[in-house]
C-alpha cells in the first residue's frame, strides 16, 4: 500500500451489484414490474384517469409517510398518526362550521397536531419513554377521545367551502389531484432537507449512531423532539385532506392508517433501527402498495386477499434487505 | 472553517512557548474507586507524548476527561495558558481537542466527507450544505496528512486503518490543537502501523500536540518524544523518551510489590487433563493457541487490552465460532460454536460482562441460578419448583450469598453476590471446567477476596479453572500456572513459582 492509495479503488463490486445496492433503484424496478403486470391484465389500469386516481389515493400515505420516515431514520417509531387523522378533523370541521374560514380551520387543526407532536416528542426524547409505547398510548387516547366526543356519529362539514371541497376533488390543470400536488411538493421539500440541510443530516446521524452524534456535539433529544413534531404536523395535513374527501369528521377515520404507512415505509427500505433510508424509497414503497391494491381490485380479488399479499410482500422485502446487509457486512 | 490547516501560513502562528494543554491536579472518583488522584499532564505543541500504564492505570479516564465524556472532580485544565471548562464533548471540540477513540466514532452509513464535517457542515447562503466545498476540503485535508481516502466512500466499508485517517482529517477540519490517539494500533497490520506513524509525525509537524496512548513499548520508543506513566490512578513519571529503557518503563508501570492477599486453602492440583486446547485459531483474533488445564488447578491467563483473552474464553466454551483447532473437554471433542454440547460436556463461562451476558436482571435469584440445570429439576416436563428452590437454597447457604430471599430480583444484589449466583448456576450443572473472565470486574475490593476464596474452593473441589485476568495481583495470588497472551498468541506459559511481574509483562508486551 502506498501513501497515496485510494480507498474505493479496490474491491469495487460489479455494476449490477452496485445498482441493486441502490435501494431506490430496486424499488423502482419493482414498481415498473407491478405497473407492467397490471397494465397487461387489467383493463383501463394504465389510463391517465386510473393513474392519477391512484396518485390521489396515495397522497395521504405519501404525506404522512414523510413524517413516519423521519421518525424511523432518527431511530424511533410513531404509530399515533392514524388516530391523529381522526382527531384533528374535529377542530378543523368545528371551526370551519363556526367561522366559515378554511384558514382558521386549518390553523386550528395544525395547532392541535403541533401539540400532539410535542407531547409525543417530549415523552420520547426528554422523558425517555420507549417511542412504541408512547405513540401506542397516544394512539389509543386520541381514538378513545374522538369516540367519546362524537358519540360515534360523524360531524358533517356544514360550511361546504369551495376551497375545502377542492382539496378533495380539485385537480391541477384538470389532471393531477391537488392532494397529490401537496404530497409531491412536501416530498421534494423534505427530500431536499434530508440531503442538503444540516438538520436532515443530523437526523441520519442521530439514528445512525446516537453516541457518535452525542460525541460530535449534537443535541440528540432536540433532534428527536423535532422529528415527532414534523410527523404530527404532516399527519395533520393528511387528516385535512381526508376530512375534505369524506366531507366530515369521522370517528373511524384513519383506522389502521398508521400500519399502512409503516408497511410502505419499511418496504421502501427505511430501517426501523434508524439511520438508513430515504424519502424516495418511502414514496416508492407507498406507490408499489397502492398500485398493487388498485390492480388486485381490478382483477376482482377481494380486499382480504390484498391484506394477505401485502403482508407477504413486506416480510419478503425486509428479509431480502437483511440478507443483503449481512452480505455487505461480510458476516 | 478549517482555513488554518488548509492554507498553512494564513492562520495564527502556533506559539511554541506556551503549553498546548496543561492539566493540573486532576482527580476523578467513581463509586468505590479512585480513578485519578492528583494527576498532572502537560502537552507541548508539535510534540508526541505517550501516555502509558497497565489496564486500570487511569489512561482512559484521563483522556475521557479531555474529551468531555467525563467531568473531573478536581483540578484545572488550561489550553494555551487559558483556563477552560470542559463539560461536554462539544466543549472539548470547541477548545481544539480531538480524541480518536479505539472504538471509532464515525457514522458507518455516512460518506467519508460527511463524517469529516459531522460537527458542523459548511453551508451556503441559502442554508443548504455546500457539498462541493465539503468534498474539496476533505480532499485537501487528506492531502495535508499525506493519505488519500475517497471522500465519497461509505465509511463503514473502509478498514479500521482508513477510518482512523478519517478521524484524523476530522480533527484537522476542526482546527484541533491536541489530537489524542487511543491505542490506535490495536487492530492494524504492521504496514498500516508505519503509515499511521507517518501521519502522526505530520500532525506533530503541523504544530499539533499528539497524545499517544499505548502499552506497546516498541511503538512508544519509535514514535514518542515524551512519556508519562500512570499507575493506579496516580502520576508516576514524565520523562523524555531518551531517558527511558525497556526496564525503566516497565518498572514505572508495575512499581508495586504484590502481597499474598489470598491465602491458598486448596491442595496441589491433580494430573488429570480436564481441558485440552490444540492449535486454536479464530478468524478475528486467536492464532494457534494450545494448552491444557488439569482438574484441580487454576490456570491464569494474563494479557493487556486486546490480547485476546475474552476471545479465547468464548471460543473454548463454544460461544464463538473457531477457524481451526480443537477443544477437548474431559476426553470428548467439543463441537465448535455450540454452547449446548459445551454445557453437556461440562464447560461453562463466567462472563466478564455480567450485565449483558450473565444476568437476567429482572428475574429472581433462583431463576438465575437454575437456568442451566432446569432439566435436572423436571418431572414429566414440568419444573419441580420445590426441588429447584431447595437446590438453589443450598448454594445460597454454601456460598453465603447475601439476598433477602430467593425471589429477590438479581439486579438488586451487589456485584459480588451476583457473581456468586452465576458461579452457582454452573456448579449446579456439574461442571468439569469453568472459564472465568475477569471474575472481579465491577466488584468492591472487600468482596473481591470472597470471590477469590470461591475460585480457590472450586479448584479445591476438583474443577479445572481457566481464569482470564488483566490484574496482576489476581493472577499471582490465585494461579497454579500462568499463561500470557499478546495479540492473539500465547507468548508464555510458566508455573507460578517461576513467574515474576517483569517476566509476565515482558511476555504480554510481546
């Protein structure tokens, strides 16, 4: 070895291996395969209308998935987002019904989401309670609270503001649903943050190795706290879109939503152990599952089977990932 | 950021008249132990200062105080004449101190360049990270130290030697005035060591004060300008390397006389071979280790940090895989990497890491004790609780284990009593060979002699005891024969009567 030897010059893996090492590329290939399969087998699957519809449906999970991925990357989990969807619809609809103002309604919902995020974040980061337990707890508390408050009856949107309804059926250039536009804008913004802002890299560092991050002088607790706030706020945005879609605050809104998001995030290669994964991967995970569900329905398969297949895919994907890592680490 | 070292001559000149770092009267105590007592340590810019001492001498504590990992209980720290207050790793970095720990502190999923600027990424006007500058600066930093690592490489994929270079570059990026290298060569090849030395000399030439923590004499003689020796938490000597010989350094490191603290009760060892290890090698550490342990003897293994004692312990009980060689217990060959047959043949490990490998802290004393012998208490597939409790109670009485009841959670017991419960676990199983790894780690001085008495008794009852230790008094007080390891090899094996501290330490240093 000479003084000027370069680290990566030797032991270069083959091109194929390197391509597959890029998680996102493998996922993209999967997505294309899913699209190709159903285009061939399901009539009208590969139409602008169906594609944009699915994109609209996926926008909730895409939006909330950003927060879910951030929390995962920081080394924690947040499963309270499904209940949050139902909870924030209450201030949203009630304020809009009272004031006829979308801005005030959305403001109220975001404030509520902020508080929930701070509670989750405080309990995990500063009180040191396990994040699975904390968010499991707040998930139950919020769901129970919504049941109690509504008496299990929907509170309908009586204001019927045009701007609010547009969130559900409006389309940019009459093609792309506004909800998808919102999701894409947020994805790009947060994707940029994760790669190009110091804070984004701090999240990776904290999840990658908490002790190293602490030695490097990071405020590990603050980073985690903020991730929970972002997660709650993005789930709030998803909840607002959902409320617009159903035109009311429903006590069952967002039931099991957290697990769909977690499933897609994990499928997208974001590690539960923290430090690994990208928003692109998460988004591809969401799209694969959404198109799969849409296509299977097109084939006439009942929802029950979709659940079974989704479950198998997730385990297979993570097992594949594990095997790959074990090979990469040579052990 | 990093202007100084990227563009030499533009930064403030380094004043060689003022000490880079001056630690005075440093004290640090942990519960039950004084780790540092009134230690002075002064570093000059551009000089390489070796910090030496046996395991437990206080080297690690001292550098952790510099790094802001521990706070000090007493004393003052001055950087270039100015008193500083180091309360956290951040403070330490800000004062220009960079400690490269043996356990490398890099994020393995990050690229090399990302790790170099981990403490603070340079940003552009928009607040976005300036990746171009990071890559260029990283390359320039590697240029300065004369070693190139690809800034875009994933850090975790690099060998330790290159990860060290990343840490050194990281030190330069933060304009460190003091760089501490903690046992840097413990996992390097000879080639890599000479590269590292070249880089360390360059650091010194840049005016940086380098601390070289090591127990390897030859390396210290090769690289250091000055040597400070610590022993039992005290400062023993600071001298230019030229005033030292091998013997004077070893003398400073050992110093003490060893009294016979542990009166031996047992008789002479038998002649029956209970454990036979032949040509044992593992992928990571051990190289061709062969020895025998006889029933009724204590065979002590000594070695400095990283010598491979724990690896040997884990390999011979079947806990870790082995690459080649054989382990025979009581005449029967042990299948490698299989603790089940190990336990069945009668070899068990008393781990050095009680908390994570020994105890089930939340469970009661009796369950911890009976863990390895549940089969013996089974009737029709159910555990006969009465029988189990009786057996455990016998051991509690025999070993005078202090616990309010069998149902006490074991985490509430003292370290010494926990250790006794773990020894019971193995004796209950009817062992022929027990491997004890640092049996008195984390145990109060008072309780230590009880553990020694227990080990003496085990051998007296006919077990072969293989004891891994880094503590000289333990070794000389208990062992019938003494084996010494260095870098994965067995470098000496002698009867206790022939052993001296000098002989042992010489073999341990290799």
